[in-house]
C-alpha cells in the first residue's frame, strides 16, 4: 500500500491553503459587490416610487385662485402648489419607506400648468461599509424625476 507523504522541505506543501484563501477572498468580494449594488438599486426604486406618489398627489392640487379667477373650468397647477404638495407628501410619507433624507430638487414644479414634475434626491448608504463611505462623502447620490398629468 502506497501512502503519500508530505515532507517538510516539499516546495508544494501548503499550496491548496493559499489557493483556498484566495478563492474565499474573491467570493467574499463578489458577495460584497452584489449586496452593495442591490442595496443602492432597491433604494433608487423606493425613491422613484415615492416620487411617483408625490407627483400624483401634487397633480391633484390645483391653484384655487387661478381656477376660480379664470372660470374656464381648467385645472391649473403652479410651481408653488406642486412644490408645497411634494414637500408635504415627503414630510408625511418618506419615513415609511426609510427615505428620511429624501428632498425635493430642481426641477420640481409645473412646466405647463397641467403637469406636476417631481425630482427627488437622496444619498444612498452602502450597508456593509458605512465607515468607508463617510470618507467618500457619506454615500451615493441618487436623483429621480417623474411627471404626472392633472386631470
């Protein structure tokens, strides 16, 4: 019966251990990248959902003074009513999605008096290394825009 013996001076002893450690580092690195990208993508989707909902809410807010002054029955939106509605919506609902840092950005308003354009911005944090992201400005800046038409 032949037995394989590892001699102390064998130049190939321990090679598998080094390869295993290298492979483990590559796998951990890939897991880190996938988790980080997925986290940022999920936060971007939540921000877009919040922007869509805020735009729909803002499209329902009319400028009552313009509506009653003109008397033609057309819904009129203004930049001020849209921005006010968006900021109110963010105050009430952003925390429910974990987007407390979401803010209205430019352009948020009504480009044509019938549409509510909403642009939101936030900073996405990478969950596995927040200390690393602090040195790079605190996270990844996300910005989304959406448009809702008033009825």
